[in-house]
C-alpha cells in the first residue's frame, strides 16, 4: 500500500540537509552536472510541505543522465520515475537516508537537461514562491487540503496541484517580461 501524502510545518534543517546531500551528489556525479539547485517546498524558507528534499541536477544530454544512474545507485538512490514523458526531464530518483541530524530524510533527485523548459519552470516557481509570501501561503493551504483529500493517491495529489503551479509560473513569466520591458525603456530613455 502506498504511503499517505504528509504535509508538515517548515523545518529549518531542510537547507542544511540539502547542502549535505548536494555534496554527496556532486562527489558522485559532479563531473556530469552543469548546475544543481534546491527546488520544491523545502527550498522555500518558512513554507511547510512534504518532508522531501527535492534536488534538481542539470546535465547536458540524456547520455549524461544515463551515465549518472549507476553512480547514484552507489550512494543509495533508486529510480522513482524512469524517463518521464517530458523530453528534457530524464529521471527522478529517490533516497531515504539516515544521518546524525535526523533519523530519516527523504530525497528526490531530478536529472534534467540544463536550461531546458523543465529546468526553468522549476526555478521560476521556486523563486516566485520565495518572494511572494501570499502565494506561498496559498500553496501551503492547498497542499494541506489536497493531502487530506487524496491520502495515499500521490498521482492525484500531484495532478491536483498542477493548475496552481502553472498559474504561478505564468505570473512569474509576466513579471519577468514586465521587468525586461521596463529595463529596455530605461535604457532607451538614457
């Protein structure tokens, strides 16, 4: 039976756990990684969510992601979602790890094409939520309601968040476009 979706309050250890795991990941596959980012709820200070540290590692090509799999298995990652349908998202791997700072930590490592649409959407969403506390609070409340509604149905839970996430990404893109237009206007006026 699938585990239920659990939403918890923000844990100040999440950024520390990310940094520790980032180091382990880079030791294993750093030669293939172009960039690495902390994404998802645990990357947003003060925002509660699923206690899973989401890490996004950008690689140049699919073959790089393929070569990373056995190296990541050596540090206890297991395939969670092999080759999702998006052409620039290659794998999502999962790890449960015991450490001195916490009894158990869960990690999801997303191997994606660097600077792809998938890469940029995750950063747009994370950065918007980090700087817009009202949107972050709405997202937290939505996640709590959906966790109750969907229980162990993780696919239903994830699918039900999609429209909110897409609306945030749209807002972030609009703000970037407005900012770019303002910058261009200021430069042309000078």
